[in-house]
């Protein structure tokens, strides 16, 4: 009870003319009780300014550190990536996942055959400037057979015969585009050079083991590619064939770009909507409407 009265009297007492300030938390009690000492401390001389030599040394150390960081980042960027793509996607190359991804692929190549070969993993960046992309076709995984994958989805180099999905693509083209005829090979480089981005979600694969490099980081990288195109270009035509491609393209701004969807051209699904989709003529119509040059689908 005495303690409660003491506390009550403390809070209800009339303020005196000269009141002692309670020390602030963390401050030295002696300093709080001694205004003269506070004044003396405030007037104490600060650390002397850095000399020109010290400032120059700091500047050189900072530049050296930045150069080391840049060198480490540059070392992660595969030399095969096209210049405009390297600049646009520069933020991805310094991220931890990309370093881990490059280390994983390098280790895989030590022990297994990996497709495509290193100089063809980024073929899709070498065909045209990133700002000149007009059409995007999304694939899932590179072909895992010998001499097939070369960095463009659905495409195979001569003299490899076109795989079944590509044969079905040609069949749809023949019914959709007047005067289109089978080129006799499966190399789609001619499309890529006109601005058709043929992008797989995963860019490498172990020989004869489909999806063996799935969820190792490629998906994050190719998501960044799609995101950059979505945000920085206008009027692109995205061809999303199959559930996987449609999921990967789900964030595309459909007010800014055109999205054409149907089933995958695989023999297992082609009859459920790919045949007759007329995506190729529709794409050219959309490009022409946007003032862009249509794709010459026969130029292969």
C-alpha cells in the first residue's frame, strides 16, 4: 500500500519550476544528469577528414571490387548468347540460380552426353535481335536423340528427318498456307531469322532421357525471357501448343499481345484440335494488322 501511495504522489504532484529530466533509454546516466558535459561532448572535434590519398585508395578499391564482380558475372554468361539478348537479360546472369544451373550442366557434360552441344544451346538468340521478335512458339524439352536438338524447338538440322510433331506442323501448314509444300527437311532456321522465336522451356537434356534437366533452373531463365518480351515489346503473337506451353504463357498480357492456343502437335493429341487451327495464317493476319511483315512460312 505504501508503495502504491508513493507512486500516486509521484504522478499527481504539481510540477516544480525546475524539473530533472529522466534519462533516455540507452544514455549514460551521468551524461543525462550533466548538461555541461553534453555541451562539451557536442563541441568535441570530429574525426579529421580523409586525405586525398585515402580517398583515392578507397576509390581504387571500390573500382577493383566492381571489376571483380563484373568479371565473375561475365564468366557466367555463355559466349554463344546473342549480344542484344545478353544485354536485355543481363540481370539473370548474376543471380545464384544461373550460376548453379551452369555448374550443373557443366558437370552433366563430364559424365553424360548432353544435347544440344554447348555451341547450340542458345541458337535461338543468334537468329535475330531480341527487339525484332514477332512470333513466339514455346516448346518444352529438347529432342534427346543423336543429332536432333540444335537450340530451336521443334527443329532438327539436315539431314535428320523431321520428327512426328514437326511432320504434323508441316501438314497443318500445307492445309493452312496456300502453296506451302513440305521442304524435305526439318531445319526451321529460316523462320527464326524472320523473328519467330522457337524457345524450349528447358534448354538441355541428357541423351535418351527426356526431361532429365527439368527443374534445374532452365525454366526460371526462360520465364525471364518470356517476361522480358511480354513487358518490352508490343503486338507479339504467342503460339501456345499444349497444356505445358499454355501454363508457361499464362502471364502474357493479352491486351498487349495476341495469344493463339490449341493442343500440342504430337501424334497423341494432334487430332484433338491442332489440325485445322490455322495458327499460321491467323498469325500473318495479326502481324499485318499491326503493320509488321508477315512470316514467309515456306522460307526454310
